[in-house]
C-alpha cells in the first residue's frame, strides 16, 4: 500500500473499534458453543420442531413475496400515480418499524377482533393469531420489503433501450416483460428472494406478538432461542450458531448484489 493510499491512523483505529462491535459477539458465540454436545442438542424435539416450522414459514413467506412482491416492485418502479411516494413508504415501513409494533398492528388488523380478522373468521373459520398461518403472515409482513426494494432498484437501473427495441420489433408488453425485462433483472430478483428468506428465518418480534410462542405450532428458531436462554443455555447457543451461520453465508454469497440494486 502506497503512502498516499494509507488511511489515517485515527480513522483506522475508529474503524477497527466499529468492526470489533460486530466481531467480538460472534467470537464469544464460537467460544461458548458446546461443540461436543452440538449433534445431540440439534436432535432434540424442541430444536427439530423449531427448525421445521422456521423452514415452512420462511419458504412460504418467500413464495408469497415472489408472487405479490415482484408485481408491486414493478408498479412502484414503472407506473406514475398520485401518492406513489406514500405507497412506497408504506411498503418499506416494516424495514424500520419495531418488529413488536409490526406484530401489534397485525393483531389489530387480523386478530379475532381485528378490522379484517373478525370478518375473516366469520366467513371462513380461519383464525390467524396463535397459528402456523399467523407465523407465515407475520414473517411475510416483515421480510417482503427486502424483495420489493431490491427488485424496484433493479428495474429503475435497467437500460430501457432493450425493452424499447423489443417493442419496436413487435413484441407485446407481456413478451417484453417475459423475454427481456425479467431475464435482465433475474439476478436481483434472486438476491431479493434470498434476503427475504433469510429475514423471514430470523424474525422474532412480530411473530411472538401476533402468533405467540407455542412449541410445534408457532415457535420458530428465534423464539426457541429466547426460551432456551432461560432453561438450556447450551441449546440457545447451538440454535444461535445455526442462525448466525445461515445469515453470514447469505450475506457473503450475495456480496454486493443487493447494494448494487438499490
């Protein structure tokens, strides 16, 4: 490194202190992990139930986000309409909203006495709070904005000349979307889906507020960690290690894909 490109010492020290804020807790987790007991801990009923439910909820949330989130991102990126900024803010609100508050608003809307939940129960008999479907709704609400913001950014940065050329050659709107637009933004869509899945896997606040913490029905991995901290610290460490490994892998694999789409 040349002298000109060498960072100032004070700036480097501050940067290392910032890095330590993230690195030290992870190192402590690795030190506290009971490696010899890890296989037995991961085979316990509580862990197995939490893993199964987290897998079902996170994959379901990702599929739902793919079906409705991509069209929503296209609408925000390509259609001018009054109040678009407000709609975008509403869609992205779960990114900054405290998760517990997110669970509370879901409860007010979809609970048994909620604005929509009461009518839904009377019409179909479906009760979302304290059910697996409630978990799926909660994690979808919190995680889908990651897909929307990623895909909207990709659509905004897409060179419209390719779509224009296809339209000039006689391609219909659906053909342009299917043969030109979607293939060009697919890497960003894939990145958004992976981020959505990872965020859904790690959701805690909205889930426990809206769906509760019932083993085998609503207790996901983060909720199992919360319970295990009080009764089985080794199990909590093992579950935390799984979630850290998954999250870190996702971020490393995606590298700069998500940030480039913003």
